[in-house]
């Protein structure tokens, strides 16, 4: 006697259901396969185990070692949150991550040293890609390093998430399909800073620039020059200073000998600490020219620089990507987690490093694969909330992330609550105000090209 | 270009040269007596600057000026007895390698202890402020504080930081003191004899090795003076030693290895070259010339070295056959 003489058996339903779901899934599956036909970089070979590796290549020696150390703290936190949940996984929208790794695979990481030197950085990244098999790498402090890493990323087919790089070139003439920048850039600093310094110091000002002689300094000088001249300022002069100079007195004397009444320091890190400290020693902040008080402006500020320059930052204006006093939910959960883990507030370098790692992972989770072209497409045009104030946009055309940025001012020693309380937020500049067309001449014009999704090498 | 700006450029050149001269003086003294190329000299400056910033912050700047050179003298003695003495008979390349190694170890150790970031080193209150120079007939408002020095050739008045003038004076006094020590004391006589021919001095029953250890200590002591007075200018971070070593070593090479007067003149040459190329680059109107001078300003130190060494391979006052 047959059990299932009439009607539909339980087994039959299951069978039909399974066949049906396979049929439904088939088109997607085929698309996936069509994409996945080509092996790119470390995909798929290094994503087949139970873990995947990220590479964090930061300056551990050299002038930017403290920025590097802070980035590494943030990367460790990001990996922890990816594997165990918490932090910005509670605030990012839209969120695909589940707090159990990425696509169910635990995240491990390797770190390398850029030595703040493009050649060393490239070698360290190459080791991470070829020996350690990282599926994504991130890091860097110095735009020269970032640009070198982006070219390597494109060549190897491994995505690079830029950390601290502020040169226009990174998402300008040197933009690459495999490179993404969350940090703001010199041009955005100019847009944000121009109106405020004109409001504070007046429209009839004469500016003297001292500029670090490499990609970042050059683009920052051009950007700030354009932004201040738009406000009616005159640019008296610009002198390129060698990177890592210990004494800027010959440059400061030249500025004092001119008829300029504003000194703009396109310096970062130690260069900025030295040039600002020495400008104060030369009495420039107590001097008058053209009947006006001489003012000093530092277009790109960081907490670590403010620490290094001590009391000399008082009243000096500049811009920043992040500040540890931001009160939006995303910044708050990050600051809290970072404080608990490391006992100190995060710098803007740490913030951008953390965000970049999560955004990459989220894009992978969202696209359901580590296949780089799909991950890139998930990031391109992405609008995301909960990583800082406002909604951020990763523009597809140049891989620059647009979000609110800050104008900050150095606090007087008496106004500080603790050793980290150095910068005051003067203004939130909304994303819309700092957005610019991607084909501006300052960004390589219409010829600037991201390159192919599939590396030809 | 006005007379005032030329005057300021001269002072700047003097001051830039002063810090190179102080460091180069120690380098050339050690090379002249011990025959050792001491690439750890920048690291000695670094140690001095760290001691200075912490002593100035805790017990006061006056104590730092007194204590740091003494501490550095002792560190110098320890370094010479503990390490350098084993390299006297070895080739210069070995000496360079070992002292360069010491420099890297010191730099990384300080970074490990205090971080790579700058430690702010403020001027003492008595050393801050400007010195005012005024020309004949200039009317100086009474409200301007600080020291005033008449300079009849100036138009109106000009300022220069008091601390940098002090650095120039300290350098001059140190150089004179070292010169006097070597020329007019018995210790100096023995050391100079040892520099001429250590073997013979030893045969005469003089313990020249002990004297040479002290000379190494004095070299370190000068780095100590440079660290205390230069620290507030160069600021205090692990990379500053290496950044100063390279131009200071060039000063020694241009001046002639082991020659004190050579080092002094070479330091002045480099300081003035840096100051005046920058000054001209800033003042010139023609854009092409400006680009050229701006580029020149960054390499002028090396350019001077190349020209001098092409014409005179042993350096300005070098001994024939030494590093030629």
C-alpha cells in the first residue's frame, strides 16, 4: 500500500519548494557568477577560509608616528566592533553588518609601517597584499603616501581606504577606482575657512603664505589662495619651505619684511608646530602692519599638532574633519568606545580610520561578496548616516566623501578643561556648502579618470 | 630691498649659522682630537633638549642651563669609555656605522618613552620678547616694551627675537672659551700635542687617552649648551637630532674635518646663504627668477658644499690628506 496514494506528499512539497527556490535564485546566482568569473587581487583565493585579513599600513616611525599610533588604535576598535558588534554598528544607516564579522567571516588584521615615506609605504602594502593576502588595506598619513598607495591598489586590484590625506590630488588628478577618501581636502578647507576669516579679520587683508613643498602643501596653497582672494584678500607672496625644517626664521623674516598682515601656514605636523611657535617667538602676533593686528591662520588643524604647539595656538583659526566634542549619535558612540578602550579621546586621524574600515565592511556585507568591483559599486554614490554629523555622500565620480566639516579655533590655556581640550568648534560647515564640481581644474579637470573596475594587469 | 630687511637677513643668517656652529664645533673637536666621525652628535643634542625641556618645566630654566651641559658631559664620558674607545683603531666607516646606530637607538628610545609628537618648549619669561633696533632720528613709541639698541643706519625701527640674539652671543662665548681652553691652558697644550702625534705624547709619559676622553665629554657638553639654547627654537621631538646633524656635518666638511675656525666660517656661510637666498626669493618680482630662487633656497646648503669641495676637496681649512 502506498502511503501517498492521492494528494501531495510532505516530501513532494519540500522537493517542489526547493526546486522553486533554486529557480528563483538562479538569475541572481548567475549574475554573481558572471561577476566572479575573474579573480582580482586576493579575491577569491583569500576569502575562502573562515577569516579574512585587512592590512593597516600606518606611520609607526618618522614625523607622523603619533598620528599612525592613533590610527592603529582606531583600526583595532573597528575590527573589534566588526567581530563583536557595538560602536557605530549601532548608528550607521543603512547598515548591513551584523556584528559577527563580515559575510560571517571573522576579521583579522596585519599592520605595517609607512615610515611617512611613499617608497617604504608601498613596500609595506605590497608585503601585506602578497604575503599576508589582505582583501583591503587602509592607513597613511601624508598625501604623498596616500597617492602612492592608491596607484598600488589599482595595480593589484585590492581596495585602499585612505586615512589621513588632505591633498586635492588624492581625489583629484590622482583619483583611482580602487581608492576611497573619507577625509576632507584642501579645497573644502578653503571654502569653509574663507568666509570666517574674512568676517573676523576684514575683507581688506594681505596674506603671506609659507607652504610645505609637496603635493599637499601645493594644493592647499592654491585652494586657500583662491578662497581668500574671493573674499577680497590680496596674496602678497608664497614661499615653499622644505619638509621637516627645524628653523623657519629666514622665512618668517621675509614675511616680516613684507607688507603682509596675515600669515598663512600651509604646514602640517611638526612643520606647523615649528613655524607657528617661531612666528610667535618673532612677535608676529603682537605686531601691527597697515594699521591692523597681524593674524596667523593654520588651514588644517589637528589635535596632535595643537598639543605639540602648546599655548601658541590660542586664537588661531583652522579647519578639521572631526572633533572629540561632536554630539551627534555616531560621533558619540565612537568617542565613548574609544575612551573606554584606550583612555583618551580619538583624534581626527582615528575617526577617519575607524569610519573607513566600517564603510568598507558594510559595503561588502551589502553586496554579499568580497569581489572588488561589486564592493566599489556599493560604495560609489553611497549615502550614509551615523558616522559623524549629518548625512555623508561617497561621490561616485571621484571617490571623495562629502560630509559636514568644522572650523575650529585654538583655546586659551585658561579655557582648557584638560590636556586634550585644545580646540573650540567655531562653526559646522554643512556638506552642501563644501561640495564642488568634480571636474574643477584644481582636481585635474575633465581629464581626471578613476580607471577601470577590473585592473588590466 | 631696504637696509632694514638686509639687516634682519644678516641677523637671521647669524642665528641660523650659530646653531650649526655649536653642533659642528663639538663634531669637529671630536674628529680633530680622537679621529672619530661622531654621527651620534645629533642624538646628544636630542638628549640635551629633552633634559632641558623637563628640567625647565620642573626646577626652572636657570637650573636647566646649569645642569644640562654637566649631564651631557657625563653622558659623553660614558659613551666614549663604554663604546667609542673600542673603535679608535677601526676604519671611519665602522665608526660612522656604530655612532649612526647609537643615534637611531636614542631617537627610537625617546619616541618610545615620550611619543613622536612635539613637546612644547616655551621660552623662559626673561628670554621672550623682542629687541628693538632703531635708526637715527626714529621716533619709537614709549608703549613698545623690551631692550632698545641704536643702529644709526636703519630707517625707523626693526625687531629681532631676544632669544635668538642670546643664542648668537652664547655661541660666540662658547667658541671663544673652547679656543682659549685649547690655546692658553696646559690641558689644551697637551691635547694639541696629542692631535699632532698621539704616539710621541704617550712615549713622553702623558696619559693622552684620559685627556681625549675629556675632550669627547666637552664635545658632548657643547651639544648640551646647544640643546638648552636651541631647544626652544627647534622644539623637542625625536627627529630634531637627525635634522640638525646633516647640515652640521656639512659645516664640518666644508670647513675642513677637524678645523674649528673652518667650522665657524662654514656655519656662517651656510646661515647667510640660507637667509639671503630666501630673502631674495621673497623680494624678487620676476616670476621665473622667483621660481629659481625658491628652488635654490632649498638646496643652497648642499650647493655651497659642492662648490667648496670641488674647488678645495679638503674643505676650507682642512689638513692635506684628511678626508680629501
